[in-house]
C-alpha cells in the first residue's frame, strides 16, 4: 500500500409530451474547446442567459422556447435570440415538433461537460490524430475497495482506505490513485463524432504499477481495461516499484510508497487490441460502437475473474517517471487537416 505521511491532512416522451430528466441527459457528450480556433463556441458560452439555458436543458432535458422562457422567467424574444446563438455555436441541437398551432422548436443540450483548452498547441496532433489528455482525478464513476486512496502533488487527499471518499470533490487534484479491487471510469470526448470522421484505431496511454502494502517489485497484478463496457484486454504488471524515487514523484512522498510504474500503450485497431507488439484480444474498433456515442468510456480496474488481482497504482502529472495523465489518441480516416471546428 502507498504510505501515509505522519500527519495526513485532511428519446421517449412522457409527462404530457415532456421528456424526463433522465431521458434528457442520455448520451450527452463531452466537448474539449480549442480556445484558438473555436471562437463561435466561446461566444455561445459568453452569456449568463445562455449558460442558464444550457444548464436547464442539461438538467431537465429538451424543451421548447416557451418552456425555457417560463422556467427562466425571461421574455420569449430573449430566449429565441439566445437559442439562435447556441445553435450557431453548435452547443445545442434543435428539431421541429407539433404544437397546438403549427410547429414548435425543440431545443436539447449536446454536451454535459465542456472544457476550454487554453494551451491547445500543447497536445500532439498529427494530420490524422486527435489527442486528449484526461486529468487523473476526473473519473466519472468508481467502485473500489481498500487498500485505496489518492493524493495530489502536495498531500494525501482525505483519509486512506475509505472507498466512499473516492466521491470527494478533491479528487480532481489527484496525481496518484491506488486501489486493491474495483475500477475507476473516465468519459473522454469522442471528437471523431464531432468531426464526422471514422476512427481507424485508438490508443490509451498511462503509467501504472501493481499495488501492495509497501512496495514489492515481484507482485504480479492482472490489470484490465474496458472501453464502452467491452473488456478489451488484461495486462499482468510485474510489480509495485519503490527501489528509487520516481523522476517526478514529490519529495514529501516517502520512499516506502509506490514511486513509479510502467508506461503502457493500449491500442485498439480493426485487427484487435494490442499492448505494444503483443495481442491482448480480438476486440476491435468495430466492436465498440464508436460511431454511436459522443463520448468514449474508459474503465481501468481489477477483474476478480483473473488469476492475479494484485491491485493498481495509476500515476498522473507530478508523480512517477512520466509527467502525464491518461492520454487517448484517435486515429481518423481521410482527414487532410484538422477542420476549423476542432
């Protein structure tokens, strides 16, 4: 287990034709905004009224202009003007539906989360590659068991070995996560869907080790990955490394704790899933329904059905030997250049 410092710090319609909240939130996407290129999106976000409209549609599902105006207590003309800007920014989708007299415009949120990238030239992007780096603590769901915990580059966050604390909002600061059983799941933006391009392959790159009380270089652990709920493969990590301090591991973290891991690249292609040159499974890109969803869900965890469930450490920026969080690369077909919209 990673050590603790001596004094740890602390669709269908119902309800009279209105979609339910759960229905309205179904399959909402995740958008990463390039601050240098997506000026129209930034314009769409640059208004308290438009932000209120987006929050309303996100929480309660699709609504027409009259319903939005009534819910927000604003004139219909104000709502109609701001809805037009949100349409032009592609932050909402609209459709025509039947009304008592003629037709009505139905507005729906497209994204549940929007991240503005202020340093868009930093991620590596080739002509046919889109890369997104997901902060380690921005997992969207988890189900772990002790030993478990997380820390920032400055301190332990919360109390060790309490699985319920994986819901603590301070997790967004996490630079190291560890657990003995279970999983954490991330929701990446499917920018290929936004670009209307086919994905020929995708990579997930992360630094990981096994998890044992203290450290042990000979502690095999079967670590598995799932993508869009499909298990794509299992890798046996040889051990939990503490023979020397990780290149980026902060000095307050004692040497008795996990120091670094192995940088792994999991590639899913039309021919199956690979870790380096080794084929892990026959799960291919065509098995993941990538063209149907605006997000790509990555689950990292321990499958109890595997023979060596030895836990996992996941290293992010500021810990381990590689100063990065979890990277996803999408390899796109037939793109000569990244369009203005990304």
